[in-house]
C-alpha cells in the first residue's frame, strides 16, 4: 500500500526572524512512519520542522509553512492509497509578513487569517479507492468536535486525543468511524498506538 503521512508543526512567518508555531514534537508522525515502513508499505512523509528522528526507507518531503504542506499534500495524495494527517498545522497565519526583523516595540498587533483546511481539501479530490485518516486534538470532553470533523472532512477514520498528549511520548486516544463506532484505547506509547492505527487503517480497504 502507498501511504502518505504528514507530521510535525508548521511555522507561519511574522517577519524574517519570528514565526507563529506550536508545541508539536512530531513524535506521533515519526511513530506512524516507522510502523508503516515496518509493515511493508511504501511511505511518503511530509514533514514540518522537528527534531524527532525518523525511520529510514521512506521518501521525505520537508516543508515549513501550512501553505507548503497544503500544496505538497494535494500534489502527492493522488499517487497514494492512504493519507494519515498527523501534522499539527497552524490554524492561522499573519496576513502580512514583514521584511527583515521587526524592531522591538512596547506592543505589536498581528492581524491573522485562517490557513487552508488541508484534510478537507484532500477530501474534495479523494477517489473511491482512497482513504483518509485524521487527528482531532481537543480539550478533554470535546469528542463531539472530533465527530463533526470526521463527517465534514469526509474522513474514513479520526483519532480523538486531548491536548495533554501534545509533546508527550504517550497517547490515550479514541477512534471514531463514520458509521458511529467508537473505540476508546488505554494510554499507550505512541509507537504502540501507531502500530494499532496502521492495522485499523489497513482494514478500511
């Protein structure tokens, strides 16, 4: 199977030095890439700026901004069977990027605009023989938001996990399917969960 995985954060530039980012370590994406390679799949990894180590035996595309990730996913997805969107893509980016370094001031107002919804975009071009899996990072108790995303983005499976798992080595997820099924798992190291998720993703075909 040809598997496309996104991982890590994005950085949205404010000026030539500063950016808007998040605390994503890329560990979940690293674990998924390794699990997919170990399972014998052909893997393409679209990777934001992270320090996590990644498996050998895969094709890697390094990006920095949400725009670059959006473009890479739409270009690569048609040649793959499965997309797993594990990246923590910034929801907003500055409307204007200042040239050079902005001088230090008493205050700074940054007007932002929404970034593209990459998974929703992939859902618009998905063929009947392709599958998409997403992640929904929410405050504890907000599983309803994960189900809304599952349906709106035309996903085949979504992983609901809480903000406590960001930059952690473990995850306590719930898996949601469009038919209403929910599978809640005990806390697991991300490597073990990646193996379980790859097995369930394979069952989607």
